[in-house]
C-alpha cells in the first residue's frame, strides 16, 4: 500500500530525524493520505512522553515560560518538543504564536524541536490534528512535549485535554483575566503559575487564585485522594521558580499515573478521536455518493434557503443514497430539495 | 408522528408565545427528539430577522451595549431577542453570561426575550444548537436577535458566523486585547465599537484600530465594492453613540443583502449544518451497530492503549458492521482490537 518514500519517512521518524518529523507533520496538516499510513505504523511504536500543556491569556508570558522550561529540561539531557497551537487564528495561520516560536528557534539545538500548528477546516479537526502531531513527535523520541495554546475558549480547553499535566499561567494585575478564568479554565489547571512574580501585586494574585481554587467544584480539599493544584510563582525571564515548577510537574505525573487518571483521560480522548475520525470518513462517503447525483448541493440549497431543516434533509439524503446502493428496493421518496 | 403536545408547542411558537419558545429552546438544548419535529415544521415558516453578533474580550462592556441596543430597538417598537452564548465554559454552564442576562431581565418586558446557551457535548455542536435556537426565536417573531459571545477563540468565531452583522467591541486601554485581536477576530468584524469612549485613550484606540483595519487582508479600500468596517465610539451605559451604531447596522444589512453576501454566507452555514447533522446521525448509527457486538468499546480501548490509530480502527469498524448487514458476504477481517 505505502510507497518507499513513506517507508523511509517512517524509518527516519523512528530514528528521531528532524527533517522526517517536519515532513510528517506537514503531511498531517495537509490531510495527505500518506499521513494515515504513517500514523498507522507509528501508533503502536511511539513512546509515552510527558505532555505538558501551557495555557493562559495573552501577555502573561507563556512563551517565555516555555523557553525557560525547555532550557531546564535540556540541562537534564532531555529531548524537548514544543508544539504551539493557535486556535484563535483561522485567518492569519497562527502568525502570533509562530513568530514567537521562530524567535526561540534562533538558538539552534538538534534536541529541541519547535513547531506551530494553526487551525484548518472545521472546529473538531484542530484537536484531532494536534493529537496526530503529538504522536509523530513522540515517535521521534521527544519527551517532554510542551503544548502551548492561547486563550480560554472551548477549542483551547479541548486541545489542553491532550496534555497529561496542564499549566495555567497568570500574571499579576490582570484582574479581568482572573474573572474570565472563573468561567472555565480554572477547572482544567493541574498547576497554576503566577509568572512575572517580581511585579507588584504578585502575592495578591496568588492569594485570590488560592481562594478561587478552594471554592472550585473540581478541587476538593487535601487528604481525600484528589490532586490539589499548587500555585507556583515564577519569573520565567530569569529562570526563577522553574525548578520548583518542574518538581510539581513530576509530582503531578506520578499522581495521575498512580491514580489511574491517565488511563481514564486516554479513554476519553480515544472516544473523541474515534468519533471525529468516523464522522470525517462517513460524511465524506455520503457526500461523494450524494454528489454523483447532485443531491448534496440540492441539500445545501434547501437548508440555505430556509426550506428544510438539516436533520430531515440528512434523513432524505440517506434514504436516497441507500436506495441507489440497494437497487432492488424501490425508492419512493422525493428529492432532497422537495 | 408528532404528539399533540408538540403540535401545541409549534402553534404557540408561531403565535410568539414566550413559554412555548422557552420550552422549545430547552428541548433543543437537551437534544430531545421532539426538537427535530419542531424544527422540521418551523424551518420553512420562520421569518428572516436581523441577527446581530456582539463579541469582544471580557470587560469591554458587551452586555451593557446589548442592553442599550435592546432599549433603542424597543423604542422603535421592535421585538428584541437576546441570545448569550458562552463557549468558554464547559464546566460552569455559562454562569458568567447567564448572570448578567438575568440582571437585564429584571426589567420585565414581554417583547424582549433573553436566553443564555452554554456548551453541551462536542465542539461543533455549539454552533449547531445556536443555529436551531436562532431559528425558533425567529419563528416566535423576534427581530432583531442580538447574539452575544465572549472571547476570541475558534468557537466564538464559528458562532459569530451565524450573525449577519458582527459587532466587535473594544474598550480604551486594553492594549493586549488589540494585540490578541490581530490574531483572528479583526477579520470577522463588520462594525467596530470602541465602548467606554469617555475613558482616557479612546481616540488612540480608534486610531490604532483604523490603522490595523487598513492593513488587514480582508478589508480593502473604499469604492471597490467592499464593505469598509466603520469604527464607532459609544458610552453604552449612557446610551451615547447607540443611534449611530444602529444606523451602521442598517447600512451594513442593506449592503450585504444587495451584494449577495447574505446568500453566500447562508450557503456556507447550510453546508456546515448539513455536515454536522450528517456526522451526528451517521456516527450514532455506526456506534449503535458496533455496540451490539461490543466492537465500539474494543475500538476505544485499542486507540486508548496506543495499539491502533483512529483512522484504521474506523476502517475495520465499518468493514465489520457492513459484514453484519450484508450477511451473504463473508467477513474475513479480524476484530477491531486485533
């Protein structure tokens, strides 16, 4: 099935070759059919790296923190992958994060791999593509992989679901941001980082954050088998607090693996990936079958003009397409646009 | 097919009854099968209201602006719907927006209908549910409908795609926000509102915004048949600038309807709704067929444990399920989890 080019690529990937990794990621981004072959082969072979999510509002210093973590892991001899995801930018192709990532790559190091992934296509597709990219980075022996995203929208929450440990980054004096956090991101943080902790108000931010965490539904008290998210102060620019942060990450990883949470999270992710993969395949098949008789465009027109609702159009489409496949069964229903 | 309860609900909805509307929306939110019947019947009957999207970062005064617009439209004798969507909150059920909406409803007015919709289920589902809710609000003769959302993530951009005119709201002195806007939300704004314009720095915000708009790829110069997004200053709390804003909304609506952009937007939306509806239906069918032989949970386990990749698992699932339906064809392939 697969060409020798793909086979070489898989070999290169498993040998940790950076160019092979770059090509594989591009194939995934472009939804190239070769990406399927690659994923099929590496899935059972990929290692199990620590995937560390880093999220927070713009301006809190996420990229500086990621750079500091990268240096600290490199000092430990680790091979570090950084994947910057920019769900807020369907138009500019992730330029915001991309630029910063390029700045960081100015220091060349063969054991650090940076990549930014921008949104393509429909919403659910982003976390699916990100999951595949994480898989090829894991196959190329990068561990840990730092997964950086901007903002607090639903896509970001979903992308953060791919991480084993989620760092939520804040900075002092962003009162409104904390308010916004209330609405959702608080529950996904495993570790909270108050960066730029040399600024005025850092202690107040820590205090407010701890108070909110104590109230949060997902974060009960200590000594009950639950993880209690620590709040850690850093000045990422100077590397301050980074060692403490890495210790907390290690501790969290130990906790989730021992408690069976990692297995539960993986099942959830697997179910979601299965859903998305099935949806893409099944709708593509339906679309192709319907397009042959221009039923698909009739269906779109019927909805666009407000004549029909999507669910009943789908029902008719399925009946019409089934009627074609099973030619022995007469097809009585009218056209989709009727 | 449909019970007399559903028939009464449809009648009430078309008569503009608020309780019928509230029940219909709850049925949509809960994915109740009765919602399908309702949508099927009202789709061809619903009017074509102005749908005005209002988006922007927390703290810019979106809700105050929505309240000011509501009062101004009420003064014109219009029946105003407000739909607040909170994609950032999969956990708290949209409490952030919901609370503010409830505050507004303290002033009782039968010709104003407020509702907040929170995220349920998968990502793409939000805009699908929102589209259905807009449809039932339209059927109940609310026009205009103000569609409010928080933030600048991909889900928000998608929800704003349901609006005919998108207002992007900013406030002076939120420099970082403007930076964040660069990354995506700039292109979706049809009208930019600098609210809290009595604050220091309002003119600078307007100047910076205009400079950015002039650079933006989607916003070429005047006199070339393109819409040039105006920048309007408001003090929503005092109703300042609201009349000018409403004029701009009317002008934009006239422009998009005359230029055929509304038709193009509706086709795009219809295609998306069709995709989502088909995906939900087809995956549910596959899941049901696979569950009967516990193939679905085997498939989830194979992905979760890293043994298989999602796409090839889906292929095997389809083959196994087809093999069952067409019993005459022998099924040679192994199980999904093999």
